[in-house]
C-alpha cells in the first residue's frame, strides 16, 4: 500500500519536473564537442540561417552585439565561420559557415539526435508527442505566470540583478551564467 505522500508525488507537477531535472543532471547527454555551449548554440543557429548579419544573429540569440562579435571572432579564428561584408551594404557583416563549420554542425546535430533517441527510448512515438505537448504547455504557463509577476519575486531577485536580456541569472545555488537566465 502506498502512502499519501507517494500518491501526492505522482500528481505533483513541480515534483515531477524537479525529478526530471535531477535525473537529467545525473545523466546528462553525452555531447563532447570542440566548442563551448554558447558557441555550439551559435554555430547551430548559423547553420540553420547561413549568411545572417551580426544584428540578425543578435536578435535570434537574444544577446548583446559585443557577445555575438566575440563568439563569431573566436569561431572564425578556429575556422568554423567566415565573416564577410554585405555586398550591397558595407556596414553590415554577414556570417557564413566554412566547410569545417558545416562538418562540425553536422556532428553536433548527429550527436544531439543520438542523445534524443537515447533519452526518449522509453516512450512510444505517441507518448513522446504527448510528453512534449504537456511539457510545452507547462512551460508556456510558467512564462505567463512570470510575465504577470511585476516585481519578479518568483525568482527571489531584486531589481538590477538581471542579465543583458532582462533575465535573472541567479539559480538555486547562487550566481550562474546565461544558461540559467529566465525572462521577467
């Protein structure tokens, strides 16, 4: 016979979400690449939109121009991207993947797909679709709740304690980087 506490755990959405987060933390996907996660994400955005301007890339990544410039310069130095002046407007810089960058993007995509397959192997296709729909629904609801909170009190932050895009960078264990920012 199960205790009331066990029954409550089965229907407590937040407990389930935290349990999933802990399980993923214990068994993170094996994605060993030559790039820092921010550069990897940037590379994949460029792969999907080859020839973006620096400004367009800033918008897609929701980061400051100086951050995009720094990452793009480092990726160019390693031979993953090439920066070119726009043919019609010399004030605009466009970013293109090199052959090395395309190969790296393919390797990252393949590794991500393997991790996805491994993580979702316990689901049927129908269950996977249902899980994703429910997780997206919960995520949208939590974003709405955060948007309704004018003081940002849900994260325990005070004004002035936010990242460049207005997101909180304070996680449960103190200061964390941009991966943990959430929008208010």
